């Protein structure tokens, strides 16, 4: 025979379907979230890298800007104390700005993941900065006529080495961007070009500063150095101009581009070229170092503004990209969490509005099927289909209740004597079986038979006989305990099954019943009064099938012995 498969419950099916939904959608959610997180992380990394690179550029620019007041002080006349104090104050302010930027850069490197050799390069730049400042201070401390071109050049070149170290730091940061294929690599490279443009503009001024500070014929190396710097400067400008469309894409940046072209390349660069030409010819410079610095340095600000404007625009665009990715990621997370929340709410609604009512309906149907319909339950449900289901269950409950009542009535009728309302023989046998199953293996019975009953039927009619039987049954009920069982055993025979007690107690009870019956008036429907007696037989025995039959035979024999010995008496089975 095939094995019966256990059906899957409705609750299990709900969880299976919910699990399938999660299994199908969760990978898509995870993929979308991972991709969104990667895009956001990449955008954030690009932005952080550009901010860090800009900080490096700003530090290098400040270090480069420090050369301006240093160059002015190197070319100043020691005899003019006021001018010397003013220039010294300007240099001190420039050095303070560089020191603050150095400290901030050092803190940035310490606070986060640093590039290979990044801290060492910054340390070398700090060390070189101290040496360069010492070289500048040594030259400045000398009288003007004691300063040599070599001393000034050494001090200036020492300052160049500081920016060279910082340039290496920026290049290392850019190389990482290029190696990792980040989008920030392109604006970083372009920013480096603009940074170098400003640096070489400053270096060009420093190249001519030594001959200006110490007038005399220019050395060949000085002319060559200045020409090389100028050539590099022009090459950087051409390189930047190859991407002029980028600078023209923003109105403000386009304005900075035009200002750099007009102020520096159209005004300051010819001034440098004139100085170089005058130096080659041995002519004295037309300006002092202070005058030259005052005319030249402001034009460098156009290069700084161009670089800062480009970096600001690039950082702004990457901030927008980061914000877009952050918004997308937030939307993805909100969608994922919202989907799970909706699923949870749907499951809760399904459980409260569908599953729990169905389980409740199932329980009620099972109760009805088990003939235990219970009280009426007026359930109201917002879903029309569920309401109709519970209404149908109530109809079924009412039908079941009526059926149960009818069944109970039929069962009672099947086990009850129609005339007296006492148990019949079949019901008595079932009761004895139940007692035996419950452990009551012994019983005492009283069997009684109404004396001369045939004469009553013949003389008074069968209706009178029925009335006698009814009133005898009522008398037995009044004088017996409610735990004792009474059955109409035959036509005029009654059987009493004691709930407990022994044979002696059964005999005494039978005697009391005999006396009570003897002394009772039986009033018939026509008004006549009768006195009846009964013969009693008492027996004790086991309640198993065989013992019960023997017990009944013993009680019957004792009863007939009472009849044979004159009626209206009690006889005990086994007694003489």
C-alpha cells in the first residue's frame, strides 16, 4: 500500500512563497546595492584624492610664494632699515603660512591611509625647507656689497628644492590615480600642468633675481637657466592650451584663462625677456629687486587663479557625481528596505486577514466535524470572501448543533425505555462495560419484579399497568442515589446497579425499597388507588462479559425464589 504523503500546511506554503520571493529578489537587490556602493565609493575616493592633491598643490604654491618675499629681501639694501623690516615682516608671514600648511598636510597623512613614501617625502620637504630658509637668512644677514651672485643663487636653488620635493609628493598621488584608473586622474594631471605653470613662472623670476640683486654681467649658466625655464613655461602653456575647450566650458574659468594670457604671457613674460637680453649685453637692470617683484608677482596670481579655478570646477563636478551616487545609493537602500518592509507588511496582513482567519475557520470546521460545534461565533471580517466563509461556517455550526441534538436525542431514545424513561437493557449492558473498562470489576445488582402484574393488566387494563410501571420507576428514583443505575429489565422487571457497596448493603437497600413500595399508594388515572408489591433478588459478581451474565442469572434466581416463597420479600443469591 502506498505511503500517505503528509500535506503541507497553509502557513508553510505562505513562508515558502515568501522565501521564494526573497530568494529571487535578494540577489538582484544585493547586486544593485554592491554596484551602487562601488560607484559611490569610487566617486568618494575621486573626491578625496582631488581634495588631497589640491592640498598638496596649495602647500607647494605657498612654498613657491615664499620665494617672492625671500627674493625681495635677498636683493634689498641693508642700509634702508625701514624697507628691510617691511620685507622681513612679509617673509615671516609667508613662512608662517607655509608652516601651517605643512602641519595640516602632516595631519592629513597621519589621519588616513598614506601612499608609499608619502610621509618620507613630506619629511624631506620639511627638512629641505629648514635648510633653504637658513641659506636665505645667511645671505640676508650679510651686507649688500658682501653678497655674491653664487650666494643668492644657492639660496634660491635651495628654495627650488623644497617645491621639487612637494612636486614629487603630488606626482606620487597622481600616479596612484592613473594606476588605479580613476576618473580623477585626468583633472589631476591637468591640475599638475597648471601647478607647474605657476611654479615655472615663479622660478623664471627667481632665475633673473640673482643678477638683478647683484648687478653685473650675466653668466652663461644664468642665461641658460632662465631660457630653459622660459622654454619649459611656454611648453606647459601650449600643453594646457591643447585642452582650451575644457577651460572655455565654464565662464569664470574662461575669464581666468584670458587673464593669464593677457597679464602674464603678454605683460610679464616680455619683461623677463628684456631682463635676460639686458643681462646678456651687460646693461644694468631697469628695476630694483623690489620694483621687479612688485611688477611681476601680481601677474603670477592670474596663473594661480587659473589653477585654483580649474581645481575648484573639477572638485565641484566630482562632488556632484558623488552626491548623485549617494542619492542613487540611498534610493537603492530605501527601495531594498522598502521592498522588505512591504513584504513584511504584506505577510503580516496576509497572516492577520487571510491566514489566521483561515486557520480559525479550519479550527471551527474541525470542531464541527468532531461533534463539538461550540457556541455561536459572530465573526466580522473586512474581506467579503472571508465574511461569506464565516457565515457559511455559522450555518454549518447551526446545522451541526441541530444534528448533534437530534443524534443525542436518538441516542437517548435508543438507550431509554420509552415508558418509564429508565435505561433499557442495551444501555445497561453498555454502562456495565464502561464500568468494567474504568476498573470497577465487581458489582451488586437488585432485580425486582412487580407481583401479580398480569392481574392488574387483566383487571384494570394495560393503561393502568403502564401507570403502575411508571410510578414504580419514580419510586425507585426517589429512594436511590443519583449514582446508582436503574433499568427496566423486562415487562414488569426492574434492575438496580449499585454504584458501590457489598452484598449486605444491597440486601438492606432492597429491603427498604420493598417496604417503600409496599406502603406507597398508586393512584390511577381514573382515581382508583392500588397497592402493589414486588419480589427482590440481590446478587454480587464481576462485571466482565461472563461474570455479568452469571451475576444476572444469580439475581434472577434469587428473585424467583422470593416469588416462590410467597412474594413481597427479598432474597440474597447464595443464601437460604
